[in-house]
C-alpha cells in the first residue's frame, strides 16, 4: 500500500510517499480502508519536531481517518467488514491507504456524512466539544467568544455552541472568513485584525463581558481576553505558539479561570460522551464539517503548508 513516511523531523518536505506492506488486524483491532485523512496542526508540530511527545522515527503521520472496515480482528463484535467509520485522536498512521486501530478508536459514520467530513471529526470536533463542555462548562444562554473561528476547531465550536443555545461571537481575519462564521451559526462576528475589536465585544454584551472564551492563539490574545471576561468567566486555551504575559488582577477581580485543554487527557467516559454527541449531531444536521481543501495523498507537504497558513476556512483533508 501507499503511505506517507517521515524518516526525520523537519519541514513539510520530509514527508514522502512510500510503498509499505499492507497491515493486518490483531485481536480487538480493525483494518480500515482509508478514503480520507484529516490534517491537523498537531501533525505539523510532530513532523517538525516541535511537540512534547514525538513518535519514533520513521512513522506515518495522522490520527483522523474515515473509511470502510476492510477486516475485523478476533474478538471484535462492534463492527464488521463494510461498516463506515471514522477514527479518533488515539489512532495512528492515517496518512495511508490502510490503517490498523483498536476497535474502540473507531466510531460509526452515518451514511449522510461523506468520508471527507468523517475525517474532519476526530481531532477538531472532539477538541471543540471538550473545550466547550468538558473543560469550559458551557451552558445554554451563556455567551462564548470563539477567538479564531474559521479553522477546523473554530468552525466545530461555533456549530456545537449554537446548537446548545449559547450566544456565539466568532472572529475571523478576512471578510470571506467572517461571512463563513456567520453561515455556521454565530450571531455576531468580529475582525480580529481591526484595532480595538474587543471593545465591540463589550458593546455586544452591554459591558458585562463574555462567559466563555475559546482561545486558539493564547500567546497573542490571552492578556486581552482577560479584560473582556464576565465575572466567573472562563478562558479555555486550545492553542498557543509561545509564552505570554498576563495581568493576574484581571482574573482576581472577576473570579475568573484560565483552563488548558489537550485531548490526550480525556477519559474513556469522556470519549464515549463526545462521540455520542457528534454522531447525534451528524444525524440531526447540527454537526456539519466544512472542508476547506482536499489534497491527494502525495501532496501531504502542501496540505501541511495549508493547515499552518492560518486563514483557511474549515478542514484540510487528504484523499486516497
């Protein structure tokens, strides 16, 4: 089979297509014929060597895949050959024509969803759900600022928050991106390149501030976020590319919290909750993955450049 292999860390060019042996499922495992693989920023961080835990070289990148079960290993009763599934963040080796994963790393993909949409779920939507509800404690009628709402996680967060009854404010860096944020359900949208744009946020909340902020670039925005929180507000840090200095008095005066998130801290119970919610959303139409760009497997380097470009609207995927 064809697979992307990384033999050394570095720029996108270290990813190369190679012929490798077809994998076989062991007990409790599934063999998936991959039709689409999601490309996430964490894939690029690992490939470049800039991540806390790095895979052993050489390796095949990616965790988000969608496709069809080709074979089920001994003891697997939940799935059988021909079932449509997508994988979660615990899977490995998604940039390939086939992958093997534990059966509990896969989840049913409704027939109404495309394989590209399925490949957009594992990391972005699970991250958004965890950030909003499991870490952020979001509740209906609260207000949320999705600070960077045009990427995969941002789009997911806007959809999930609106479906749950929150007042959603999203930001985007281009007019096209901001219009897309509105189409995905946000009631308000702000230009995060415009000077003083957070003053507008305070106007939208009658000076109260927002209850919850999902922050995609904390090293740039966290200090300012704390000044627009409501009392007992929460900031959930989804992404950061460096250190940041804050004024802790903005937390003290508001009884506010800053909370971090990583998917790899989730429990089996949280994983079940998350993917049950996503399946229901796919079925009832409240979860609608937006595909920004599709690249063939051999163009994985271009896909990494796109996902790290910062202004794509939705999810970048590889297709097989």
